């Protein structure tokens, strides 16, 4: 991707240290100090223009969000979106949002083991050629890194418009024996999922009626326990409903 940025873009980013982080190394293991609280940290890898991460931070003020991308121009656009989103709430600067310029390839140098609670992968580059499979952000070599930096409540939420990448990703997660839930081949088939925040790409695809594929991957032990408990409760409710239906039919 080649982006034509505005003149003085680096100076603009450097003037926003409360929002834009140009070097993750000093913050590794200390991101809670950056935010000034102990709230959970959710990260979007490849945030693009920043609509998703900005809106998520506004919707969830008790969660800290970090948007990661490697292009200065995208960080500039995301910083504008973040500030506008919070200005609508009467806040001058996003209190729970950071925008990090970094190459995802070195994610283990940005975050310490167990530092994150959730990772979002939204419309990542599908790298369609087989020889480029290792570059896909759901390749096992990346997922292994995610597992290391996620905590006991850790999850990965993945969305894409590419069926090829989605199939590859499901196989990747399954090959690592990870638990998946809420698998959707057409997320907005019946109606838009307004409970979820849309990315810029997603809004374009929805207008064209293109299917969006989504899956949640449960990583941390506490998250796995909660998932299993939820499945048991759902099974009990289903069994009770079945018995009630049989009783009504007698």
C-alpha cells in the first residue's frame, strides 16, 4: 500500500504523544502506565483509517484500545477520527485510545506476555498467493505470538470479506486446537449487526451485499471456562425447552 501523506505529517504525529506512539519498546509491559489505569487492553492489528478503534473506544470507556498500523498517513487519519469521535462526547482528547506506529511482524516486542485481553483482526491483507501464506495475520506463526501476549481472558476476533482467507484461518485455528465460537459465513445476511462496530471496508462491502465472515477464538483459561459454562447453560435451557414442548404435545 502506498499512501500520499500531507506535508509535515511526521511533525503532526510527534506533537500528539498523548495519543500517538511512534516507538512501542519503552511501553512494553507498561501500557497500563500509559493509560493511567488497570483497565483491560484491546488491540486492533491493521487499523486502517481508524473508524473501528475510535468508535470502540467511545462505546467502551472502561476498556483501553490500541490501534496498530505502520503508515504515518493512516495514523494521521486515525488520530483525526479518534478526536472527532470523542469531541462529540464533549471530550477534547480520547482518554482510552492509543495509536501505535509499528510493523505487526514484531508484535512480541510491543507487548509483554499476558498484557492484552483481546486482539481484533479486521479485513487483514489476504495475501492470496500460496507462497505468501506466512504473511497472513492468521498464520500459525502469528497466532502463536498472539497467544503469548494474551492474558487469561484473552480472545481473538477476526473479520474478513475473503472466503479463501477465512477458510485458511479456520484451518489455522483448528490446527492449533483452539476453541472457536460464533462462526458466521455471512454476518449481516438478515440485517446489519448494529451491536458490532463497522470498519470503513465493512460498510462498503455491506452496501454491495458482499458476505462478511467472522469468528471469535477463545484463548485464555478464564475465557475458556466462561465459554464452557455458557455452553452448559445453553444446553440446559434447550433441554428444558424440549421437555416443555413434549409436555405441551401430550
